C-alpha cells in the first residue's frame, strides 16, 4: 500500500503542473459531442475522489468487506457544473480531496489491505 500512497502524492504534484498549460478556452473544449472537456475530466476525478474517500473512511469502521457501489458518472459531472467553473478551482478541489484520501489511506496494515 505504501507504493500507492507514494504514487498518489506524486500525482498531487504532477497533475496541477500538467494542467497549467491549458487556457480556460482549451480546458472547456469538448472534442466531440457527448465527450468531456478537460475541465470535466478533472471534475470526474474529483467525483471519483469523493467516492474513494468515503470508501477509505468506511473500511476503517465497518466489519463487513467493502462493497463497491457504482455511481452515475456522466450525471455527476453534469450536476457538479464543472464546465462552468474555472479550471484552477477544479484542480484545487481535486488536490484537496486527494490530500484527504492520503490522510485516510492505511500505511500497510495487512487487515486493512485485505478489506480494501
């Protein structure tokens, strides 16, 4: 699990730097109908982080193994209005959520790893 924690921390540094090159217009551009813009892709990563954070918190106190519940990704992205937000705010949200996930991730306990 430690390698996952290290990798998450690396991405929390790398991704914002990679996204700095996008202008707001480019970040809002959908290359095709029914496809997400870069803003919406990062927004989707925020939604995934929200779900993962809940899973990491729940696994620490639930006695039964974790059950992964799917969610309606397209609807979440649309309802969160990521397309209308500045990219900087979406990236800040993504970073904050992943920082909290990092704080919740087990650091190698065998019992927690089995349940995740």
